[in-house]
C-alpha cells in the first residue's frame, strides 16, 4: 500500500534572494549618501548669492529712481555699507547675514555680505546717490 505523503510547499524568499536585495540596497546607499551630505552647504551658498542679487537689484532700482524721479532712498557718503543696505533693501538686512560697516565714498562702493552661520562672504556694489 502506498502511503500518501502530504508535502507542504513553503513560500517566501530564499536566503540568496535576501542577500542580493541587501547588497543592492547597500550599493544604492553608498552612491546616494555622499550626494546628500553637502546639500545644506549648497543651499546656504545659494541663499547668500540670492541675498547679494537682491541687494544689487535694489541698488540699481534705487539709483535709477533717484536719478530719474528724485525719489527713492538717498544713499550718501555719510552712510556705512550696513546703513545703505538697510535703506535700499525692504526689511533691511535679513536675519543670519551681516554687512560690513565701512563708510561709503562717492560713486560705487564694494560692500561685503557675510553669512553668519558659515562665515561665507560675497561682495556687492552699492552706489551713492547724492
């Protein structure tokens, strides 16, 4: 007489399949992690460039308005770089940034913007309008 053997078929992943998946995940992590490590630094650099661009644009508009319409903010030789930025940039210098306090001279002046969290700097040109 023949015996009926009941065989159960097990389902699931084999050890080899699991090891391959873990290996692939490890490779992906090794490639992706270095790309994300410096994202904060890149964002801070971009923010500093954005602030400098805003100051440059505000200065250009202010000079044009002063020369054509006699309106806008008077940036004079008695102002410092920090005072001039506070005059021409709506809301003044953003939090987390400082502007050097050199006194302006007639014409174009180079002022330095510093990001306080990183000590990165960039230069902007501010023109006196009187």
